[in-house]
């Protein structure tokens, strides 16, 4: 299973920007997982692309879970 790398920020120049790895191969679904899990549906979510299965294993991520990097 592949995952996604997603940036989350409140606004464009937000100095508190965070990056998450999500155990979901589809970008839209990964963003929806984060919106629900973080409880911040109005923030700006940007997909940075896929991450490997090896990275998901190294982070102990299962399908539908996420972690901040």
C-alpha cells in the first residue's frame, strides 16, 4: 500500500505549517482522513505526492491512519 504526503496550514504564509504522512493511496481520501482526524476542515490541505510502503512500515502506519512528520 502506498500513502500520501500532505501539507496542512491555516493560511498561505502560516509559520505553523505541518506535514503529515497518511496511509491512503488516493489524495482526496487522504485529505478527508486528515480533515476528520484533525477537526480542521477549513485549513489549506495540499497533496505533495505518494510515499512508499517502506516509509509507511517504518512509521508503523496502517490504512486510514496518519502521523505528523
